[in-house]
C-alpha cells in the first residue's frame, strides 16, 4: 500500500509540476502579450499626438489657399500708379490693410515666396508659366507673375514666373539663314 501511495504521490507531484510549468509558460505568454499591447498603445499615443500637432500647425492651409486670390488682387492694385489724389489716398488705405493682413498671416506661419528678376529658378518653390528665349544664362527668372506662399514648410502655392531658356540650335540656324538671305537680297539690289 505504501508503494501505491508513493506512486500516487509521485504522480500527483509530476502532475503538479507539469501544471506549474504550464502556468509559468502561460504567465510568460500573457506577460509578453501585455508588453506588446502596451508598446502598441504607446506608439499609437505618440502617433495621435504627432497628428494632432501637425493638424494644429497646418490648420490654416485650406483657408490660406482660399485667401490667395484676395492677396493677388491686393498686389495688383498696389502695383498700379494712382492718377489722382483721391486714388492715391485710397491706395494708402489699401497698403495699410494689406500690411495688416500680411502681418497676421505671417504670425500664423504663412510666408510669401517673392521672386526677384534675375534669381535662379527653383522648381520646389516656383512654377514656370512661360519660357523666354535668351542668349544669357538658362533657368533665370525674367519676371514674376504671382507670388508664392508657404505655410511653415508646406507649399500652399508656388510663385508663377517667366524663365529664360537658350535658343534651340535649329532656330538659331534658321535665323542665320534668314540673315544671310536678307544680306544677299540687299547686295543684289545694290
């Protein structure tokens, strides 16, 4: 009987050890799952906070793009030279309102991309609306049509510019042929 009791106790002990090992494995598995979920939650929280910061930073982008035609109209009006003293007074008022509006926009992170003639063409901030053939250096801004705007580091609208380009070799040859023909006809007439 003692042998049966010893065997039963050994079997119970083995069974308890197996259950203990199984419980430890289960505990380790759940602990790992908890850490994974905790890490995922922390990453999700960071992503949501980043998205929220980005949304706050660029909240004005749609408003700014809707406001661009108004700013363009101001710029066009301010470029014209007034013809009478009354018009000059209105222009002074428009300049004041325009400067206030631009100061408010700059405080919110909107910056004007103003391009001067002679500047190098930058495809990141400029859009070439016309190409002008020129014997000088290529990709030089000849004229700025519209100012561009940025909101922090996002481009709201590129500056619209006219850009220089070398004459094509075929066109140069045609022009030389035309000049030669003109010279020949003038010498034949003499």
